């Protein structure tokens, strides 16, 4: 449960910061909203990769897969957002599979051979 909760806190933090910046009419330093979405997705994937390398926490990664797929489904008419969101979904899904494999191969036998 902690992994799922932490995953949603991470996703919610990114969403809440985005909402706050929008509320403050932040100009984005001249970078368009679609480009910022791609930047934030990239940062989120990099953080997911770091998490996969350090902790191999599959549930934490699956929360991100769900969130990225949700972004892609919500914005199908905006290819500049939907396509990177699907790419992020696939990348983190692969990280989750790799983490699952890592966890499986690291397990020590319950009884010595």
C-alpha cells in the first residue's frame, strides 16, 4: 500500500504544481504548454528510472503507467501531448517489467540447496 500511495503523491504533486503555476498565470519562460508537458513527462520518466534502479518497486511504477496512460487518453486530439504520454507509458511499463524481473532473480531460496 505504501508504494501505491507514494506513487499517487508523486503524480499529485506534479499535477498540483502545474495547477498552481496555471493559477499564477506563469508564462512558462516562453515555452508552450505542450512542450512543458513533454518536459515534465521526461522528468517523471527519468525519476521512474532512478526509482526502478534503486528500489525496483513495481507498484510505484505501475501508478505512473496508469497516470501517463490517463494523460494520453484525456488528450487524444493533441498529438504533441498524447504521443509523448503513450511513449512515457511504454517506457515506464518496461521499467516495471525490468523491476519485476530483477525482484524475481534477486530472491534468495527459502531453504538452502
